[in-house]
């Protein structure tokens, strides 16, 4: 019984204990539980198997063959038809019976008949088997192009994997910042509720002392009720934000037991536009995948040009054949041969030119897509860069506005206590203080969200060290994508 009670207490302690998470910890957890990253990993592993298969296609083919045949009606040339005469019969027909037959000639024709009969008789059973070692000679370029195609496709898949991780990281980071904003908004609304409750209590007291009218009391009650509604909405938004973190990061902890250890502070980054543009062109994952698509289309053109060329092959065949009727005359006879062969389709009817032309259209389309997307993303990058300066100014302005609103509120509260300002002035000061605080938080969130957008588009160098996401999974590059180059 004591063990059961201890287990229940331990479970209760774990269930209701708070768990602290930093942003980096949640990012690592999101990587492990992300379906996008898992699918991207599986696609890379699938491509690795495809590369291995393509490499093995270059090795010699070893073919084993086995065959057994049983002739229901054995073929014998000497008895195949009545029109076929033996040597002896032909000899007797040439020399009638009235002639003197030469016994030596008869012996010779009889021996010839027996020999030919033995040679022409085919046994009922044939058993054959052996190994054929074949190596393609001329088509190696086609196989190497196929290998190169799979390697280029693998590099595109690694870009896709990097993009998936970047999107997961951006998503969890935004949700982390949203949860921090929701927390601070809840505190602001709690402070607003405390102020409204205190002011309403003071208003009721002054109404009882006949210093304020009933209208002032009703207005303060309305403000107090609205503050409670806003607080409940803020608490619900905060809980939903933490639930989103739990689902995205794959956490087992409850949403209301999570503590976020990082703070949301405006870390102003100085960005050089030219440097940003160079990194954008080099590191943007979407452009790199489109560049890979152009390279794959170019390889398809080369592959199409060689599809209808002849294939030359050579090999060695080691076979054994046995022709027998029964067990008594069964014996394997070896058959060894070296061969050189060629296959060539002489009736393409212009298919080669049409196929090449189609692949060239694919190449031109891929290049157009790359140019179009580069122009679009360049405009987006320029817009984000200009918006970044606006967001920095917005943070400064909202900070100054918040400081001024806080001073105005303190001054209004002091004068309201002394009866120098009306209740309406006090409410206006409190509302401005609350709205300016929320505006400051929103400005910080907008600035950090803009930095995330810049990072997605290619500004990794602003955040990572030399070994960043660009260099991850290079073990696969070294082992599979850079081999044989």
C-alpha cells in the first residue's frame, strides 16, 4: 500500500511540475518530431539506395540458365519420310539385281547407313545449364550519366532537407515568440484588470461619499468588466500558444506546465544589402533546388542523345549440355565460348530527334522557372530589407511612446487621487498606457518575425557560425554524392 501511495505522489508531482525549455531545446525537439524532416530524410535515404543500384548496374552481369527438354517424338532423318532412301537402297537401285553386286560396296553402303543413322538420331531428353558473364562496353557513358543524374537529384534532396529544417525552425521560433508575447499580453491585461478593479473600488467609495456621480460608478464598472473579458481572452490565447508549441515540438508535458527561459528582446542587426544579396543568391534553398532542376534537365538532354545509340557488350559463357535417352547414355559435354555482341535499333523513325527536342524544351522551361523565381525573390528580399529599417524605427517609436504613456499614467493617477483630473482623463491615460505597451510588444514581434523571413530567404550568415545548416549531412555528400568525381 505504501508503494502505491508513493507512486501516486510521484506521478502527481511529475504531472503538475513545471518544465523549462529554451528555444534551442524546442528546436531540437521539433527536428526530431517533424513529419517534414522525417519525409526529407527518407527521400535522401531512398536516393542513396538508387545511387547504389545505379553503381551496381555498371558491374558485369552474371546470368545462370538451366533448361530441360523432352521430345515426345524423337527426330530421325533416316526414317523421317518414305522419300528418303538409304545408301544401300540407292546402290541397289543404281545396279539392278541382274548385275553382279560387289559385296565390298554393299558393306561400305551398310556402314555409311549405320553411321548416318547414329548421327541423325536425336535423343528424347536434353539437359543444359551454365553461367553467362556479360559486361556492357559501349553503354558505360549512358550508365555514368544515370549515376550523375542520381547524384544531382540527391543534392537537390539535401537542399529540400535543409529547407524542411529551416521551415521547422522558423515555425517553432515564431510560436516561441508568440507564446512570449501572449505571456506578456496576459501580464498587461492582468495589470489593466488590477487598475480597473482598484479604480472601480475607489469610484464606489467616492460615490458613497457623494464625491462622484452614479454615471462615474457605472462607467468604472464597465471598464472593470471589459478588463476581465480581455484578461480571459489573453489567457486563452496564451494557452493556445503553448499548446501549439507542445504539438510542434512533440512534447509530453502539459501546455500549462511549460516555462520558456529565453526572452524576446530586440537584437538590432546591421545588414549590408550587397552582402545580403550575395548570400541570398548562394543560400536560398528554393533557388538552389531550381538550379538543380536545370542541371537535371541538362543531363536528361545528354541521356536522350544516347538512348538510340548501339549497345556493345561482351562476355564469357560456360555451359554444359547432355543429350540422352536413358540413364545409361547420360553424360555432360562442356561448352565454352567467348563472344562480342551489339544491339542497335535501326527503326527509330526520327524518335531520337523528337526525344532530344522534348528534353531541350524541359531544359528551357527549367531555366525560365529559375530566372522567374530569382526575379520574384529578389523583389521580396528588397522589400524585406526596406521593411527591416521601418521595423527598427517602429521599435524605437513604440518604446518612446510607451515610456511617455507610463509617465502620463503615473501623473494622471496622482492627480486623480488629488481630485485634479476627471475619471475620464484617468481612463484615457490608462488605455493609452495599455495600448502603447501592446504596440511595443507587437513591434518587437514584427521585427523578429522579419529577421526569420530574411533567414529563410538566405540570410543564414546573420545567425550561424561557420558550421551552419549549410554544412549538415556532409557525411552523405562525402560518401555518396562526391564519390567517383
